[in-house]
């Protein structure tokens, strides 16, 4: 006879939260890479990715101005990616615990 797993959805919820944070960070990282490697900014995919990455970056764009555009993008959007990973990691742990 098959055994059914009994338990709460806390584990599933925490995995979903972590997954959302990973997707947000991946969007930021892809945007960084496209800027650094000189993607065609008039391309539709680039425009779509930019429309996702800019709102997800929250208050980080413009936080550091280094004088080099690529390094500024790397720092500002990279911090946004790290922010999403940290915040969703904390939320996932809180959900899994309680």
C-alpha cells in the first residue's frame, strides 16, 4: 500500500519563495550580462528584459556612480540581485520554521 506524505505546506511554500527570489536575481544577472557584453539595446528581448530588471532593482540604480557605466551597472544591479536572494532566503526560512 502506498504511503501518503502528511505534513504542512511550509516546505513547499519556502521552496516557492526561494524560487521566486532566484528568478528575480536571474533577471538582474541577465540584464547585467547583456549590458556588459554590449547587447543591441533596440532588440525586443533586451527591451523586455530591461522592463523586468529596472522595477526589480528597486532603489539600487544610481546608488553607486563609479564613472564607468559597466561597473556602475554591475554594482547597482548586482546588489539588487543579492538583495533578492537574501530577502527571499530569510522569508523562506521564516516560513519553513513557523
